[in-house]
């Protein structure tokens, strides 16, 4: 049995600020969402591939998005009614202030390089984001 239920596309799912998932879990720099949005599994996979390509696998990353909803879609020529359509894709609804991903410290790369990577990734996501970092002495 599948753990995910079939649901329709939802609007205005979360209307509050995310307080529990708004801090880094051990990384030094991360990407934080500034608005409510919906991210699909294809967007997360392309984001992961870009990170691997840009960092050349020299650092450790933690993607903190969980694809917890499955969406359905009816075929184009079908009429209204007759139940929920076929499975379409997995999605994640982001709250305002939730962290999307974070980088762990690497001796091979600096924070400036991590910021450049996060700027290029944020343009690809289609979500308004900001860069969130921890202040640690000795790391530049």
C-alpha cells in the first residue's frame, strides 16, 4: 500500500510563518524561502544536479525538503466528474521562512563561493529566497 494519498492541487495551504524549521541543523550557510510556494520533485532533482556540478562533490549538502504530497491530474480530453485522476507528481508546500537546503563546512571552499552557488540555484527554483548563514569565528 502506498503511503501517499491522492489529492487535488491545493491553494493557500499554509498561511503562517514556519517557526520550527527556520534554523540551520549544522550547516554554515543555507537557502531560506521568503514566500509560500509549491516545489515539485523535478525542481529538487535539477537543484541537486546543479549543486553537484558546481561544487564538484567537494562539500556536504542537506536538502531539507520532503516531498509529502502526491498530486493528480486528469487527462486533457476527459469530462468533469468520475473521481480523482491519475497520479501526476510529488510536491512540497513551503511555508514562509522554511530552509530549503544547507551546506556544511568544507576546507576546499569559502563562504563567498557558497553564496555564488546559492545565487545561481535560487534563480532556477522560481521561489523568492534569501541566503541564511551562521556566524562562526575563523570561517570566512
